[in-house]
C-alpha cells in the first residue's frame, strides 16, 4: 500500500515536473520570440534611423531624395529604387525625377523624360491612390514582365503613393530584376514607414524650397518693380531703404547715391508737404496724392505718392509712380476731346447725340444743313429734338410716313439700336434727300443709359447711283440678251448655272428651268470635247482667261461648233468662284477658213513686198544718183565739138548702158511702189496698143491678138510705169514660148463688190480689167506662189534678175489696183490686172521736141550729192544759165535770201537730210511765191512727190536725166504763164 502510494506520489511529481518543463519551454520560446522581435524592431528602427540621418544631413531636395533612394535600395537589396511624379490618373504625362539602379540595370527610364499617359498606367495610378499601404507585384515566369525600353526585365515590384503637403501625389517604388521576390510583411511595413518619411521630407523640403523661391521672388519683385518702393525715417525724411526704380525716378544712378544725397522732405513743394503730413497724421496713410518731385538735376516730374506711417517703428513706407506720361496723355486726351468735338462739328456726316432726357448734346453743322434747321449755339444744349416742332418729314423706303416717336433717336432713347434705316427726308423748302440712319443707346459700366446717338449720312447720290445701277443692270440684261453670242456663267465647284442669255436658250434648245437643273459643263458637251476643254482650263486657272473651240451639243442632238472665250471670276479673296464663257457659233467661219488662209497668204506677200520694196527703193535712189553722174558727164562730152569718131560711139554706148540702168532702177522702184510721178487720165486701150505694137516689132515670132472693149473706162496712171508692167508681162510670155506662140490681150469694164476686193485689200467700185494670156509652157502651183517674189526666177544664172514681175506687182499695187496669175503646166498662163476707173477724160499726147533748148535765166540747183551738183551745174551752164548751187534745204534758203539774189527756177532734190524737199519747197514758196520749182528725185516716199506737185510744184524730172530732157523740162516751166 505504502509502495503504491509512494509510486503515485512520484508519478505525480514527475507529471508536475513535466508540466513545469513545458511551461519553461513555452516561456523560453516567448523570450526567444521577444528577443527576435526586439532584434527585428531594432533592425527596423536602425534602418529608419539611417533614413532619418540622410534627411537630417541633406538640405538640398534633389540630393536628399537621391540619398534616400540609395539607402532604401541598400536596405532592401533591390535592383532599382525610384520616385515617379505625378502619380495622377488625370495628368497627360508622367516622369521619373530620380532613380538609383545597379550598374547592370541603368537607363530603364531617363530621369526627367516625359512619358505619355496610357490607360494601363492610368489604372495603376488609380489603384495606388486608393490603397492604404504598399502594393506588391510578384510576377511568375508565365506572367507578362514589364520591359519598357528592352533594357531590363522587372520580376517584382513594391510601390506606394506618397502624399506630400505641396503638389500632386508621388509614386515611390522598388524593382527586383535579377530574380523573383516575394515581399514580406516586415519589408512592406518598413517600406511604408520609409515612404511616410519621404513624404514628410518632400513636404518640408518643398515648403522650404517654395519659401526660398517666394523670398527670392519678393526680392526680385522689390528690386525690379517698375514703381518706386521706399522707406524713410520719421523726422528727417532720410531714405532707409529704396529700390533702383526709386533712385532712377529721382534722377540718381544708384540707391546708395539716393540715400547719401536726398531726403523725402526735400522733394515736395511746401504746400504739398504740409498736406501730405496732415493726411499721414490724420489717417495713418496718404493714397494717390499727385504732385511734382524735384529731381537731382533740379527739374520736376509728375508723380503719384501712396504712403503709410509706422510710428512705433519710426519709419514711413510708400510707393511713388511716375505719372509724367499719364499727365501728358491726359493733356493730349483733353486736346483730342477738343479735336473730336471740332471734327464732329465739321464732319460731313450728320451726327446727333442726346442725353437720356432727350436734350441735345451734339447737333453738328452737317445735321443742321441736311435738315435745314437753325439752332442758336447758346441754347442748343437745352433743346429737346423730339419736342421741337419738326420742320421736316421722314418717309421710309416704301413711302410710309415715319412719326417722330419712331425715328432712330427716339428708338435709341428707348434702348433700341437702328441699323441702316433708309429714310427719305422732305425738308421745309420742299426739297428731298435720302439718308441712312444708324443709332443706338450708350451705357456706362453699370449698364445705365448715359446717351443716345444717331448718325445719318446723306445717301442721295448713292440712291441715284443705285437707280443708275438698276438701269445699268436692265441695260446689261438687254444687251446680253440682244447679242447673238451665247453668255453663260456657272459655279466652278458645283456646276450650277448662275446666269445666261436668251442666245444660249435659243442655240442650246433648253428652257430656263432645264438650264437651272443641269450641271455645267458636262451636260452640254461630248466627252471628247470635255477632255479637250480640260487642258484649256489649266491655262484658265493659271492665267485667268483663255479660248477654246468645242461643239455645243444642243437638246435635239445637234453639234454646233462654238468658239468660247473663258475667264474666271474670283471671290473677295481671289479664289476662283465662277466660270464665265462667251460663245460664238463658228460654223460659218469654218466654212470660210480656206478663204481666210488665202487672205493670210496675200497679207504675208504684201508685207514681204513692203520690206523688200523699202530696200529696193533705197538702192534705186542711190543708183539713180550714180547714173545721174554718168549720164551728165556723157552729155557734157557729147557737147564737145572736137571728138574722135570712136569716142563718140563709146559715149553713145555709155548713154545706152545708162538707159538700161534706168530700166533696172525703174523695176526696183516699181518693186518699191515708190512713186507715180506723172499721173494722167489715160485711155488704157491706147496705152496697150502702143506698148503691144512696140513689142511686136521686136518679137516677130509672137502673134499678138488684141480684144479691147470699146468705151473702156479711163484710168489715172503713170504711163511709163504701166508700160513697164505690160512689157514685163509680154517678155514673160515670150520667154514661156521659146518656139513662138500666141499672145492674147483683152480689156473689159468690171464692177467689183466687197467680197471681190477683200482678199486684195482694195476698195470696191469700178475697175478696168486687162488680161494677158500666152500659149506657153505654163507653171505649177509652187511657182505661182512665188511668181511675184523679188529676185525669184526660173531662168538659169545670168539670164534674169527676178525683178520684172515683182516690179509689176508693186506698180499695180501702187496704183491702188491688184494683179493675179492663173496657170497650169502645158496650158499657158494668164495675168489679170485690175486698175481703178476714173471719171476724168484722157489727156492728149504731147510730142516732145528733139532739140536742146537753152536760156539765160538764173537757176538754183539743190542736191545733197556732190556728184549730182557738179554734173548738173555744168549741164545747166552749157545751156546758158547762171547757176547757183546748194547742198541742203537750209543752204538753199540762204541762197534765196542773199542780197540782190534773183532766182528764176529752183531745181530741188526731194530726198535730203535734215530738211527734206517738201519742207524746203514750202519755205521757198512762202518766202518767194513767184519762184518756179522743178522737183527732182530718184524716187518718192509714200507718194510725197505727188503731194508736193499737188501743193503747186511746177514740174517733176526723174533722175537720171539727159541734157535734152532737162533743157526741154526747164523751158516748159519757164515759158509757161505765171
């Protein structure tokens, strides 16, 4: 029993000891846990202390944050620590102000680089802002890994939103890139605690930075203020403090100079100083007091002073503002106001300004004149326009009477605005004027009516112009509809027709309604023509206008060839808005195109002949002067009595060669159309008979057949030149019939109308037609086109000059006629000449005497060629005349003015430099009307010889002339009655 009890006691004690051991183990565990917690807490505090040390040691915000990030990275052994700003889903972008990374992970995001906001980042920011603490991200290998710039891979993130007291939230975070990482709760708590410290540091540092910036900003504002800021000592007024503007306003270079040399009490005039001090004592401040300061150099400046006194501090602070410009502006404003009043009074536009009670403030001269109202200037201000007995009546544009209460001024006083109200004013004298009224109320800043105004310029002239414009439009419509050409305008963008005339309706066959509904231009033209027109439109858009010929497709399907003049009409800014086209039906013109081509060819021929004729005329003139010298010297030699027989024959050969040269120059002069020297009414049949008979005597192998119409009309011609034309045609026929043949010459009377003569540029009327037809070899079209060209010949070299037909063409044209040719190879040739008919009777033939005729009168021989003067003088002296010479028109007049000079005859060259023969003739006749004048020339220009003869010249002789012809011409003039 005892043993059993002992055993039970031992067992009980053993169990008790086991229980105690369990308690001891539990206590030890608790102690170990407490130690571990204490150690962890201590570690936590140490790490926070490290952060706090960084915060305490660094006052520069950027350096402090950079150090905190570095310390945080070391604490957590992370690959990257960063701060992001702003953590704001509503922002457009964000950036990383700073970051620290291990060397192998640098450059993930360039610090400060702005990154555009994306939806993913926006959502991430919203999650951070809503969370109570840090947010972790531990990515598994299968999950997407953030790789913003392909420089590193983020495998774990720990981040939280920071809320500093200044600015928007920040984002503080860690990245683990080298491996996956699961962030512990302790790490999260530590990270959150560090985040709070960073937020607090951010708040303090940003506040300090803002305060420093504010102080710097205030200092800068004080120093750079455009107004003077100052502080003066109470009592003596010495400057304690001032900015540079104050110094400069008072004329000093620096604040130090101002303090040393000036006192505020010395700047004001005494009366102003007294008022200033009283205000400060009474109110403690003075505001906006305007006065004049005396500057350092003694000059004065307008200023405004505001100041406040601080008695307990012993100083006065204030502001001075330079109001010199404002004062000047006020004075100018007063001048402008006076000027404005004068301008309104003298303005040609009637202007009325009334007070809110309707009393006149302004009622200018133009207004009084327009309404014929007289108001005494002394009482004008008290006049109420609406209560005045009206001396005029107003009617609207429809003729309705407008009562006084409905006039623009009355409406303006009611707060209503009038825009461009047209009124017809019947004045007290019954005259009418039109005006256009604009008026309305004038309010102050609080919306109170302070005045009402009306301006009503006279638009009588404008109304008259509008009426004229309306009449002009009616006229334009009438003119457009009266013309046969189509007129059509459409919008370039829509193709909508804007305007057209009746001709377009008539030719196109479309009604007005149809034209309005059709789109231009494609509705009226074929696709082919539209493509052609498109190329022209490029030119229209580039140059503004062009022409094109296309066919208008009428409603019934007819295609009407039309020439369009197309132009652009732009809007106010010059952009193409409308296309304007004027079209002309060219069907008839197309039918006459061949005829037009013929006319152009003839015009070209005429122009070519004109150019060559000018050249030929000049050559002929100079050549005739040369021949004159040869002919004159030959004539002088023939006068010598003793001459060997062989020499006499040689001289006659020289004369014969000179005559051949004369024939050549005649051809050149005919080519030049340079003169019809002896125009006489002539029987063309008689002229042709004589010429044909002479030619027939030399060319026996040619059988000449004449068929000359009896009663052929007279022609006024230079017989020698028409002889030359006929002989050229006869010779041309003879050369075309080398074995002989028949030559047919016919004359008829013809009346030619406009269509007949238009291709030749001649006048319609009566003509004598002469045809010369041969039975020779004929010619093809190519030769016919050049037959009248100068120097063109089908003969071999040396057998022809090519001037015969060209001179014939020129001579006939110079007689206001025309010549043509018709031929075919092997069928002969016909030349047709048309010469204008005359109503005059043919003059009788005068037979020339075959003898030399001399005399003893005095002759003045005038020529600009020394050679001609020399030989002419000798010829005249051999005829017995007393000869004076002159080389110009001026010298000839001087010879006429010589004392005792008697001149019976002047032989006057027509073409001379400086003063031509025409002017010389007129001045000789003016000075000595009885003096006879014989005109001499190798050619004339534009009919000048004929004009001089028509003015009373006594005769004409063409160079070169021989002695016999000269002697007879002189005697005929001198022996004729005065």
